[in-house]
C-alpha cells in the first residue's frame, strides 16, 4: 500500500494599519501605534492578501492607488483606536460628515489623476478630486467592489474629443458599486457612473452633470467646444466669427467707433486662442440692452445661442462659488482661477488665488478656459496676457485681472468703442 499525503497551504491574511497622524511609512503597520502613514504603503504591506484598516483623516494622493483582488481597504476608524482594535468605526453617513477628517477617511487627489483602480474592495471612504481623460474619474472598479463610499467632485473629461466616461466611477469585469453616494461629479459621458459590465446596488446618485453640451458652428464655419456648468451651457472658446448668423459681414478697422460695428484681430496666429474682439455695436447687432435671464439677445452669437446678460454671468459665478472644489481659499467669490485657462497668463507669482499664480497646474478646474486676451483700446491692444474682458448684454462688462481672485463687473458707459471678448450661452431648450 502506498499512502499519498497531499498537503495544501492557505496563506494567512495580513492586517495592516494606516493613520494620517503617523510620522511616515517606516512603521511596520501591525498596530495603530506603528501604523503606516499612507494608504499606498498599507496596500503594499498587505502583500496581495489582507485588510488595510485606515483611520479617519485626509489622505492626499500623488498618484493613482491600485487595490489588488485579494486586498480590502476599510476606512472610518476613529482616532482613539489603539493596538489592533477595529471595533471603533464610523461610515461616512450624512453629507455634513463628508468633509470631516475626524469622522471620515478622505482620499483626495489634486485633480490630475484617478484616485484608485479597485480590483479588490474599497469600503467606507470618501473619494474626491479625482480626474481622468479616459474612464472613471474617482474610481475604476475593475472586477472589485466599492461599498459604503462617497464619490464626490471627480471628473472624467477629455478636452479634445469628449470621450471620457464615468465622472464618479467606471465599472467593468463584474465590478460592483454598493450602498454608495455619487454626487457633484462630471463626465463627458455618464457624469456619475458609466461602465460595460457590472452592478449598481442601492446607491444614491444625485447632482452630477455633464462636462459639455456638444459643439456649435458659426456662419464662418468655426466650430467651438462647449462646457456645461450647472444648468448653463457656455462656449469654452472666445467667439471669432466675422459674420452675423444672417451672413452680414462685421467690418474690421484700425480705428474705433461707438456707433459703427467693428471686430478686431489681435494676431492671425492666435485667433483660435484669443478669438476676435468686438465693439458694442458689433456685439448687439441692433438689439436693445437686456439684463434678463436668459438675455434674449442673439447679437453676434450663432443661431440657438445668445449674448449673456450680467444676471447670467452672476448665475455662473454663483454656481461655481457654491462648489467647494472650485473655490480658492474656501472663499465663494474667489473663482477667477477656476474659470481661467491654464495658459495665456504670462505674468507669474503673486496671490495663489489669482489666475497668474501657478496657472499651468492649478487653473481651469471648471474647464471654462478663460484666456488672457486683453482688450482692444482706442488705438491698440492692451494687457494681453494679463487681463480678460467679456461683454454682457446690458449694464456691465466682466473683467478678470491676473492678480485678483474675483471676477469683477464694471459699467461700460464710457467704453462702447472698446473691443472685448465674447462668450455665448446656449438658448434654453
């Protein structure tokens, strides 16, 4: 008789502890007292098979996390937890807790990378400020599960072709989003959640919006990208038509006038970047002033679009100021940076909330992409690279200065001859 003994082995799951209050990642992670500081280090220490317990706190990521198939990351453990105790835990709960670092485990990006790819499980965390130009601004749930999480302020936006999907999450390979909240996320397609193979179970999905609303073409054949901000659809490029929508030409001139319609071109090489500048007669095309919302003034805009009133600009600024990720210094009026393009602002330094400061990385969270086109004065272009001016349909022009965090408004009673930029708003459907 031959006796065959077959021995099997089952690898023990690893428990790893992570705390934002730890000094660094040098601890072995086996207790709260020796916790790792970052979630990435905790995942690595789990070795592909384990649970990463994470205390409440803010965990700022500099690169996308990957949660392997055998790993579970669980957030919400209280600051008072000691040893290896995992009984003191709170889930994100109501929205007043979602920004509370003493209550929630908050995993934050800086708006330049996806927060995590989930092949395993993510449980009880707030996921915010993620970005992708492909799929899943907050999470790519790739065969794994995200449960009891809040996904907020994440974007999936492709500026060139509008093909990104799933502002909050993208689900594939039988992944699952379970008992989560997805709110205030944006996407080219599927502003909250998108996917190709997965499950949505008992989630709350609210107050998400698309990143854009198609394109619009003017009489000259110029095609403009758009941006959806709240309930408004705006051009995200300055108008550059030389004709009204009825085919009437708008003359150009080297002089200026308060009664004759003119357009001005700063540079033929930069017309796509800066657009054209129009004096007030060109802007209005004979229409009466209006500060209604919507203005009802088509003016120089293409069919189906109109010149925004000051009230419509106020609506834009108010909405942007109501979203915490768009504010600078948590000031609801400091939104110029979030509306300003990442390029064209040539002056550097100054206040961190001004458009010029670190523009290439911190500007344009809204994708409104306002460029520093300056303006056309009585005889020349002024302040290109430092200022922008936009017409409204009545009362004021809107103005952003490279050193100021706010979008200003000024009366234009003495500047009808100046050439300012134009952004059109889509007519309500």
